[in-house]
């Protein structure tokens, strides 16, 4: 893939990266740097393997790559022009991590990375991108960090609008029933952060049988409904341990665990450490970072 022009890269405190008008962006990775990467395709097409799945991103599409997304076999057409913004996940959490939308949007984006944008959304995205670019290339004057944090929050919620609109898409009557059920299941998972712990809980909310829900989820995603529930539970629990001041006992009760020992076993089996040790390690990293 030929390089159309030299990459224009701007950094601020190692937490953000802006790239514009480029054909080759394989230098940008979400895996090693812990980056959330957003790519808006202005012209042309982008072909890329996301977690091993071939994906095509066309003009007026936005690609969202959460941390630990594996990007391979990147190819762009000669007329490709894109706007790329990356933010470290740690910075993202500190800036907007107290809002529940962070959790649900990032979880949904893991499974649904591409979103088509309206003309108005493209204009807003371009304005925000170039405003970031202007600020990052200018002097770090008074209230620089406060302004940048405000821009990050604005960008996040503008992206959230697009993702939320697609979580249960309009015209869903034309979507196959298993896909509708699966999308509704993911939406409930995101809203509850996995606090509903059984397949039956979600089946009742969707007015279907647990057996049918399990079949729809397996058919659409290739995974069991329970594995999805546990993934969302773990993400919600780890988020609470990282960013809330609530006690381990309060968090365990909030997620429906009958005892601290059952809660500790669930966390340690999946994270390799106890809830208290996990929280202590996160606090240690924050103090050193």
C-alpha cells in the first residue's frame, strides 16, 4: 500500500494522537498502547481485519476500535482520506469514566465496530477533529488541560449518540428474529452492566423462553448467553473496583452475590486476583502513573 503523504501526528502528554489525510495508518495500534481508536472515512474505502474478521469501511462510516482490538491486513483505496483520533484508555477513563455511558458504549462497540454517519454527523466529527488538531499543534496556554478534557467529553458523547442510535436499529422488522433478539439482549446487558445474572432474567425481560434466547444468542454470535452475561458482569465489577469508592461488600451485593466468598471466587477465577488485591493494584498503578 503506497503512502500518499507523510503522516501528520500530534501528541499531547502521551495520551492522545491525531492523524489526518493519510493512506497508511498501520503505525496506529490499539493493542500495545491501550488506545481507543476512532477512524472516520471521508473518501474512498478501507479494508481491514478486525479480530480476524474481514471488514470494509466506506465513505461516511466511522470505525471504533476499543483497547485490545487486533488490526491486521489493512488496505485502503487510492482515494482514501480519513480522520483518525486515538486516546489512551487510562486517560479516557479518567476523563469520562464516571459516566455509565462509557461502559455500555465501549462494550457494544467491541461487537459492532462500524457505524454509518449522516451528513450532519460528518460535519460535526470533522469540526471536532480539526479543533483537536488545532489545539494539539498550538501552545499549551492557560486552562489547556481543562479545555482538552472538555473536548474529549464532547467527542465521546457525540460518538455515543451514533452508537446508541444503532444499538437497536430503526427498521428492525427487516432484521432476522434471532438478530433482533441478540441485539436486544446486548442492549439489556449494557444497561444492567451484567447485574442480571441468569439467562432466565433476560429471557423474561425479552418475553421469550430461556431456551429460545440461548439459541438466538448462539446462532448469532457463536457464543453462549451465559458467557456474554459473565463478560458484562466482569467488566461492570472491574469498573466498580477501579473507579468507585464503594466497598467490596457493597459491590458484591449490587451484583447479586450471596456472599463475599462467592464474589471473591468469581473475580479471582477470571482476573487471577482477589477483588481487594485487584483494587490495590489499580490504585498502586494510578499513584505511580
